[in-house]
C-alpha cells in the first residue's frame, strides 16, 4: 500500500508511514547484533572485540552507500509530491547506475586496502588476524547493502514503507539461524558469523529488487531507455553526494573514535563493541523516524504545502522528544542487564566500563533524536548542505573532545563517553537557530 503523505492527519500519517521503517531498521541492526551475541557468547571476548572494531568500519562504508541512496530518495520524494512520475523514473535509473558503480568500486577497494585500513585503526596485534578474516568475508556484502537501500528508498518515496520491512524480517531471522548453525554447529567461528551476515544481506537486497520489478513495472530499469534518455546526473549527484558525504563524515568520526578506543586495549574494545550495539538499537527508532519525517517534508515541500511542513515539524519534534526521554530512562535503569546480553557475567571489568558508557551517553538520547529530525528537515527542503554542516559540528566536537579529554590521566576513557552528548547539543543549537533564520522560515 502506497501512502500519500501530502494528505490526511499529520501525526497519523507520520507515525503510520514511519512504523514499518522503524521496525525494519531495528531488524537491520540484528545483522550485527546477532553476530555480536553469538560471537560474544560462543567464541570469546577477543572475538567480540574484533567484531566490534569491524562494526565501526563497516558502518562507515555502508553509511556512504546508504547516504547516497537516501539523497536519491529525497529527489524521488520531491517529484512524487509534484506529481511528476516520469521524472521520478528517470532520476531513479540514473541513481541506480551511478551508485551501483560506486558500490562495486567500494567493494573492490575495501578488499585491496584492508591491511592499511586495519593499521590506521590501530588494531591490536592479538586481534589483527581475527579482524582481517572477519572483514575479508563481510566486505563482499557491501554491494547487497546498496541494492537493499536503493530499492527501499525508491519504494518509500512512492509511499510504500512496508515491503522493505518484510524482506528485512526474513533476512534477519535467516541471519540469526545461520549464525547459530555456522558458529555453533559447523564451528566456523568469526568467519561463519560473517558468512551468515552476507547471505542475509544478499537475500534482502535481491529479494526487494525482485519485488519492485514485479509490483512497480513503471520503474523497472531499462538499459535501452537509460542510454537514450536525458540523465539528470547533476541533480542526483547534488543530493546524493551531499547526503552520502554527510553520512560518511558522521561515521568517519565514529571510526576515529573507534581508533582511540582501540588504543585502550581489548577490555575497553569489548565493552565498546557491546555498548555500541545497545546504543544503536536504542536510538535507531528516532533515526528512522527522522528519515520518515524527511520523506514527509520532501513530498509536502514538492507539493507546495508549507503550512503542513510547519505542522509536521512541530509534531515530529514532540514525538521524538517523548520517545528519546523514555528510552534514556530505560537504558540508564537496565544498563547492567543490557550488558549481560552480550557479555558473560564473569567479565566484570567489561560490564563496568559498558555500564559507565550507557549511563553517561544514554542519558542524553534526546540530543540525537532532535539532530536526526534536523538532518531530515534540511534534506527535505533542498538544503542537504546544512545537514553536512551539522554533522561536522556534532562529530568534529565529539572527536576533538574525545582525543583531548582521553589524554588527561584523571579522565581517560570517560572523556570519550562525555564528548558524545556535548557534540549533539552544539549541533542541535546550531540547527534550530538555522531553522528560524529568514532563509529557512518554512519551519518557523
């Protein structure tokens, strides 16, 4: 079922459209969470640290492709709002070729540059072999990440946020089953966990592509038509590259923080590996709500419904703030229980460090919730560059503060944890001020 976000009750439209996206992205996190749980419980703490270090790198690489697809989705949504299906089709074909070529190149480059990447991340010698073996398999899933996200953002622009959920659900369950079978049954260790992830990614990407081919024949890719038609390369690149850079900058900052965490040794690495999964799972609904809100803004901006944009912004802020407040309370209260999901109860130091992280950073989820909405708003009103600026402020602050504070012996690793909410707060203040400047008066 396709939703027209330019009509109907604003809050109802947003929540109905966002719900499948939120559930779908939570399922997507199950790829790495399943790896983390199985590896942490059945392989050991060193293997858990290796997966955690790999997660930061894979998030960085995947974020570039997701950002490119997200930027393309903003273009598709804008023309859907204007009622120009033909322009949507042409833009979609152009985006598929441009981003697909980049995804293939990124897959090959990641394999060829693995050693210098691991050295740059300061991967400890005792974890180097496990991390390399895990990544050598996981890197082959990069292209399938592109396929899933390209098809998902096109379908969401058309108003269908349910189909991507179905395919992620199947893939997530398959991933968990294969994780257990390969790691526990076949005793393949980290490599088995990586193989399970890639197979699940392939199922979700190829399956969603087949669904789109069958259900939306108007948007089928045709090489013959692509070669003879006008190609809006500039328009697609303007949106996609800006959003892709924004997403990759955000995760490059996280990658730099991972490098700093690695310098504290395997115990802190293992704690960070578990908490990042908890963290991501906790605020992921706010992130996907921000993405749904961005599509809402794009369609209504394209349709010229400025008052609906203003109303949607006010209500989205309220919903996100309430949700993030509740999650912060739950994470703070159940920090130890959450760590025990991934770590054996005997690993007391890993649990202590992880609880410390969750009770500092997790208390301020409202900061990241507002920031996700600000990213979505500026993408939706044709200002993706502002989202990039906010990302630079947030991550720049986080990285600089983390490195400065962690170098002070009396602060140490605590400085890394406190740098996160401080970065969110500075970016939020900047974004809200920009929204109320005259040039961004749409949401005032």
